[in-house]
C-alpha cells in the first residue's frame, strides 16, 4: 500500500505542476534554450566546449570545413518551435494571463524562444551553417612517422624535421623559377601559416626546392625577400642534390626536368602532426584555404592520438 500511496502522491504533484499557470512559460522557455544549444554548437565551431560535441555531431558539423549543413540544423530548430507551438496551443489561457501580469516573464519568454532563430541567422551569416551539404575530400588520418631530413633554409640555418617536434609542419615542394603552380602554392602556404599564427597555433611551413642547382640558400634568401616571407614561420629549404633526392623519394616526389628547364611535379601539402607523424597528404588545388587552417587547428589541439 505504501508504494501505491507514493505513486498517487507523485501523480498529484505532477498534475499540480502541469496545472500551475507558470508551467507553459517555463516549459516553452526551456525548449527554446535547449533548441538554441543545437545552433550554438556549430556556430561556436572549434571554440565550443567539449560537452557540446555530441550536439555538433548531431547537427552534422564538419570540423575540417568548420561548418554544418543548414538543412539539418534548421530541422532541429523547427522541431523545437513545433514543441513551443503545441505548448502555446494547449496552455494559451495560462500563457496569456501570466504574460499580461508578469512583466519579467513577458520579456524573458520571447527572448528564449526567439534565440534559436536569431542564432540560425547568425550561423548562416558567418558561414558556420551552409545551404549545401558540407563535404570534404577523402581525408585519411595517418599516424606513420614522417621521413626525417637534414637541410638548410634560406638563411643558411640547418633544419631537420625532428627538431620541429611540438609544432605542426606543413611541407610542400617548389622551385623558385616555376612559372605556374609554385607561386600560388607558396602563397597558400604563406597564408595558412599566417592564419594559424594569428590564432596562436604552433605551426611552421617548409618548402623544399626541386632545383638545387639554382636554388642555393643565397638565391632562396633573395627569393624569400621578393615574396616578403617570414624566415621563421615559413622556411625555404635546399641542400646537396643527393640529400634532396633522398627526400623526394621518401615523400613520393618524382620531379621531371623538361628540355626548357621547367620541372613537372605535383602540388601537395604534407601536414605533419606535433609528434612528427605524417597526418595528411592533401592535393593543394582541392583543399579550400579555411579547411587547411582547420586541419592544422585540429592537429594542434591533439594530445597524442
């Protein structure tokens, strides 16, 4: 009998609460705030606290693209507003009386219910919510050790990959007299290193020459000056032909020298994590600039995957 009495007591309390005039106000406000969390999660992006990560996954947030599909988030917001609409329909009398008598409730309730919609607009305006599905090329996270090397930069300073542990390294190959893919390749590398540096991310860019005969350290120093490159965050590397050929082979580069001294080579970014492991090999032309910055941000946040 005691269990039955307890159940009846709980039922009476529940019905008493459902019949309270403030119940629809509190319920609608909480639904509005809960719905807003589904929009806050992708809008905050990588700045979101860890407890919002499940909501980011539910919204389809892509950390590489730094955005979530608008349609999925809009559906979640619509479901929240439908719930608020049902509450308003069922408890319209109580809602009207409370909002007319309580000024604070008349202010707080519209704010909490409008918040998801306002955040949705902000997400679209900032590019965190996109009208089309957010897709990235196939990015396979690797954990194999990146081949080490010992070369010199444009200032004649020795550079080895093992000395850069603790920093994310973005590596590419180029030559100073390249008339086509190298200038935009270096421009992208410079920009992504600058973006990462402004965010306080530990990153360094390395560009290894494919033309050691002409791209001596002194020649690269002049070339770096022409481009306005920072000698600490973006370093142009050269070295003896034998050492460079070993690096080419280790990274799968097979440069072909044409009769007019042009060199045919792929445009790639090799992104190396802070533990010295080759994390991603990215085709430079297929990766939007913000995505490359997001990849670096993800690697910089990793502890020891």
